């Protein structure tokens, strides 16, 4: 008989804590962002769009988080892995929802993938990444 898998994941309360921290960080950086938090299976747990954030960023934030959930790598790390492989770069668009723009960050607890954060908005990719990292840090701090 095989064992059942037990996987931990981010709760709604943790997701909201991360989003609140991301909004704080966005304001500090004078950015207007959309923030998505997904569980360990790539399902949306919570989402927020700051007033004035570009509407197209709503889907992009979710796609960034979804891309992380699909492979466990931050979106900027996936690009670093793929950028020197012409075949991979050419075919990146063949994977629905895959985004390699910075701003998608995994949430790992004790080497276990428990969720992801995606950020996009009136901001650059470095800001998206820093804002997503702030959200992840807040979630992990709450779990410590």
C-alpha cells in the first residue's frame, strides 16, 4: 500500500499578510501594483490590485506566480537558465501562462514549496521582484 502525500501550503490568512506587506513595499517605492498569491498547486488564494495599477498587470501578476508554481523557480531564475539556449528561448511562448519577467517568487518552507507570489504593475521588474520578495519574507516570518 502506498503512502498518502502530505503537502503544506499557504493559507488565505498568510496570503493576505503577504499581500499587505507587498502593498506597503509598493507604496514605499512609489509603485502601483497587482499582487497574486498561489498555493502549492498553482491555485489562486488571494489577489489585490492597488488603485491606479494597470489593469493588464492583473493577469501578469497571476501568470508570474503561476509560472513559479509550475517549476519552483523564481521567474528571473528561469530566464537566467533559458536565455543562452536558443531552442528554449524560441519556444518559451509555447507554454501557456509561462512568464520569465522578474516578479514571480517561490515560497519555500524548510525546502518544501508551499506557494508563490507574483507582482506586476506601474513598476519595473527589479521593483516587482523586491516587492514579491517582501511578501514572501512576511509570510515566512509569520511561520517562524
